C-alpha cells in the first residue's frame, strides 16, 4: 500500500513546488514517518534544517564573493588574519578547521594575488607570521560590507526584529555549545 502523502509528493515534485508553509524537511519527515512511525524525528526536524540552511548560506556567500574572486575558504582565511593580526598558518588551520596541506594551497593563492604576506616569526623560525597586505585589507573590507549587508537583510526579512531573532540565536548557540558537538582538540 502506498502512503497517502506519496501522491502529494509526486505533485509537489521539484524545489519551489512545495505547498505554502512547508519545506523539503517536512516532506522528508513525512516519508520517514510513513516508513518508521516509531521514530522520534524532532532532532531531524531541527538538525536537517540547520544543515540545509548552512549549505544554502554558504552557496549564497560564495555568490557574493565571486565578484571579489574569492572562495568562501579564502575569505575565511583573510578574515581570520584580519581579526587576529600576525598569525601562523597552524593557528589559521585551527580557526577555520582545515588541514595544513589545504591551508598551504590557500595561502599560496592569496599570496600570489598580493592579499597577504608571510613574514619571519622572531619567536619561531619554523612558523612564519601571516599578515594582510593593504590590497588584502581593502578587498576584505569591501567583501565584508557586501556579506554583512546581504545577511543582515536576509535575517531581518525572515525573522524581523530582535525579539524574534534573540531566541533563534539562543537556540542555535545552545546547539553549537553542546558538549555532544564539542570540536576535537
């Protein structure tokens, strides 16, 4: 026997064709409930949306960064250097959660574009300090402006004022700070 919602799912079809007030997670949850009604899907309803939202925000950020010829990862490196001042590659790796090999490639590309420099670290000759060039600072500041404006407009349009945003922020913070999700040390 085919569950009743299957007909609706077939009519819904592709993205953008969902009934008002429903998202793809609603459809997925309906399908899982039909297969496994004993499962509590409360966690999936939240985590699935957070994962999808994260992917969509990263895609949107990538589109915003394209005119600056930056990837999201390169932007993260530049922003980390800007916030931290002189910093080593291993410190950046920890901050943006990337391997040393991946970091070296990013740093090489950014240095080739004259967006950052590696300078001698007087405390440890094995680890260079990384600093932004003036070109890197200007590009980052311009990119920051575009991203902050776009993301502020998105959040304001969808969540409204601070009274609505505050509990959303608190809930997301609670999940991010959960010991069950602690970053490996």
